[in-house]
């Protein structure tokens, strides 16, 4: 993954060009990849010839020959553990040249121990996790020898997203799932980056195979991004209640596809509330500012979300935050709703 059109770094042993960010990751595997600056380092004739006869396309054909469809290929904006483990899996472990090296995430079953954040005390404790495609679930156990799981998460609604800053660990992963149409959050990490990325891709593989069964013949390139998804936007805003007369309270907001969730703390196990954001064709819209009659907000940059049933009022601390949130809401509202999203909208309307 190149972040520039004219990368200024290269691996003289692999024959590939790369950006500065990736050059730092390649230096982590000096026994495999020897990095040089294209512009600043001296080059021997044999090295130039090697680069000429190889290159990025040839390396991709060789090292990604058996890359599974479900395997997440990181971009320049992804966190360091995803990018580091991609380079190690591709060049150091040659996982995408030999299918038998993909067993940790491709067999449909995985079990192991992860550090999980406690819902009440915030402490991370070792918990046993089992992912089973056959059962269609990911589950974890509070005690190592326990027979009954503490939580069962259906692969159908499972999502995983790396959140190193939020969890305050390089390998921090946020797992979300639906229970009674409400989002639940689990925060985990493992000290070994490979372990965590293998779990992440095992979840993607399970989701991929679930979609293949649930929607035969329709798992296409357009659906691969749905295996796991990053949140559209997160951050603090203030909100008021349905009558618009209650005082505004500061809450952490997460925009997860069409679900806008608000939590008291970013690491809460479940949201205080969720709002479905539909499309403009279905009478959803986003407006800058608040109605003139509204009072009680501490932050001055307002946002009004209009839905068929009511208006939701939010405020942001900075104008840049307001613009970013309006753009995030707009990206969802301007997208037509898929057939299955109408069912989700109906579930929201029937929530108690």
C-alpha cells in the first residue's frame, strides 16, 4: 500500500518501492527487507538491475498469489499493528504463498485468551474466547474452566475495529454485536500483534462465509468492506432530550453505518441510546444550527437531525467539529437505503 505516487524508498532485497511510513515497518524485518532511499543513498548497478527486473507488480503476483478474499489489506490510514502484520505476513511469513500458513484465521474455528476490559471496574482480565463458524457465534467465558459462556455474539451482527487510542493499547480491538437490536461493546487486546490481527481476520473469514451462505452468489467485491467496518465518526457532542427543554449533556457519539449511538464514556459496554439515520428520500436530513427557542447548551455550534418522527439536537465545541459531523451525517443521508435497512429502521420504531 503506497501513500504517494512517487515513493522515495525501496527494498533492495524484495524489489519493491514504498512510502516513508512503510519503509519504517520494513526496517523491522531487516533479515528479509533491506531498505534504501531512492534519492539519498548510493546504489550499486546490481541493485538497480534487480529493482528493474522485479517491482511492485511482480512482488504482488508472487507474495499475494493465494491471498484470501476476506483477508484485510490495510491502507496508509490504518493503525500500525495492521500495517506491520500485513508486511510480516506477506514477506516474512509468506502466508499468501502457502495456504497451510493461513490456518490461524481460515479454518472456521479459533480459540484463545484475550485481555478483556471489565464492564464495571474497567480492569482488563484474561478471558477465553471461542469463534465457531459451525455454531455461528463468537463467545467468551469469565472463568477458564466455565462451561457456560458469559456472552454469545452472533456472527451475523459481529463487527471488529482496531481502536488503539481509545483502548490505550497498540493492539486494542473493539468488538461490537447486537443484542435485542441494541449495540454491545467489548474491548480486548493481546500483547502479540500477530495474535490480534489473526483474531481480526478470523472474524472477517467467519463473516465472509456467513454471507456466502445467507446470500448465495452475492458476495462480491462491493460486499467485502461489510465484513468489518470502521466507524464513520466518533467524538464528543452535547445532546438534549426529546422535549428540547432538558439541559444539554456531554456524551460520546459513535456513527456506525446508520446507527448513531451515544454513550457516557467511550469505553462503555453499551450505549445510552441509539438513533437510526435513514436517507433523504425517506425524510431524513441534517441542518446546521438549533431552533431559536432552544436554550441550555454550553457549546454553540449546533446540529439538527430531522427524522420522520422527531428532531434530534446536538452541539459541538468547535466549528470544525460541527462541519465534520454534518459531513458524516450527510454521507449517510445522501446514500439510498438498502432493502435490509428498512427492516432495521422498522425495528427502531418498535423499540420500547
